[in-house]
C-alpha cells in the first residue's frame, strides 16, 4: 500500500504543482463566473508573489547595518551595468566574494532582497562582497552575459586599490544561473590554463547551479520556467542543437586544473535537478580536485532563502568557513 507521505511527495513534485498551474485554473474559473472577481484574484496573486520575493532572505540576521556603494562597471547599448560593493569597513583591503544572482539568466537583479541578505552576511564575516547586474538572455545571448560577467570581474581587479579589496583573494559565488556563470568561467579558463583570467581567484561557490544544461530537459525535471529560460538564452532547442548546450555547460571543461569548489544543492529541487550537482561532484572527485558538496535533503530550489531550519543555517555557516579557508 502506498503511504500518505509518498502520495504527498508525488503531488508536490507533479507538473501541476511545480509550475503552479492551479493558480491559472482558479483564475480561469473565477473569470468565467465573474470577470471582476477574476481580475481582483489576479492582482492579489501578483501582490502575494511580489511580497514573497521582497521578503526573501537568508535565515541569519546580521546586526550591523552595512551600506553598499554602487559603481558602473560598463555601459552597453545606452544601459549602465552596475555592481554593489559591500565592505565590512574601510580599514584595510578585504578578501572579496564576487557574487552573481540567479533568475534563469532572464530575470533577477543585483540588489534584490535575497542577494542583499547574502552580501550583508558575507560582510559580517569580514569579507567584501560584490553583487553584479548583467544583461538578460531573453534579448541577449549567453556570450553577452559572459562578457558582462568577465568585464565586471576585470573592473574589480583593475580598481582594487580604490575599492579596498585584495585582488589576490577572490572567490567566485553564484546562485542558480549565477552559479552556472561562476562555474563556467572557472572551468573554462582553468581548462585553457589562462593564468591571466584566473589570477587571484582562489575558488568558486555554486548554489543549486546547472552544470550540464541538458539536465534541465530531463523527464523528471518539470519546471516550465527553467526550460523556457534556457532555450530563450541559448536560442536553441537541446534536441536540435545539443552541441550548443554542451558548449555552455561547465562540466564540459572540467579538468585537473580546476580551482577548489563548493557545491550546494537541495535534493527536492524541481527547477535545477539535484543530479546536475551530483554529477559534477563525481567528476571533481575523479580529477582529485579539492571540493565540498553540501546537501539539504529536504531543500527545494532557493532553499537558502525559503527555509529557516537548522540544516540551512549550518550550510550557510559551512559556506563562509569554506570561503575563509580559501582566502587565509
């Protein structure tokens, strides 16, 4: 007999629930019954969703009130691309975490609440944090996004004196799509043995990041958003242009030259398959690369800002300890 827990688990992972299609069905029925009622339901749903986004943050409160400084690192197509610098103080040069937001390459921004909470937390651990914006994949290409990532990093190195950071103690970090960019940059340039691009970079931290972009399209991954965002950014279908998906997958460039790596993923992730990080960790082990793999057995995508349990707190603390060891 199937237990109630297994039934609940299957429902939770269903296409219907993962993509929140029940919201659409409720909206359709309400609109049919009363157009005004349907309209108000839609507005309420948008408000609730926006509220959740604005409230999203890691479950560790920081007492000190850090204030970032904003810099324009690049201007392209009449748009200023910016980065925020969070410093513990101005007393000395600090090791820096180069932080890249998620959002499927087509959404998100550097100073949304979850990223701000991460940067404050890192600053509280005596680390500088730099959070960057980049162009979106719905209008631009993955090459455009990667050039923004690279240019922001170069800006950091070139202006290290004025920014009070130590250019020889940099750790790349990213959430989801941001984690993918951090891994792709580090795997590619270590594979190419490009010492100039990798100068000063001590390691990389990737939270629930896709390491093989083909994993997004596995049958057990039911997220419409992740499939749409990946196709939109790569401008290609994985079945027709598999070589493009391989080309932009960090796992394609993993080599014995790879820098130390921390992978973090929740087993219940329905947006980026847990198996993607697991596969990457296995290859890191094969190459004898220094790495840690932190797993939240009940964690979903973005569990670091959605959960307030002891496992999440422990993972956050282990993350900063990993970073501190790299820059000591």
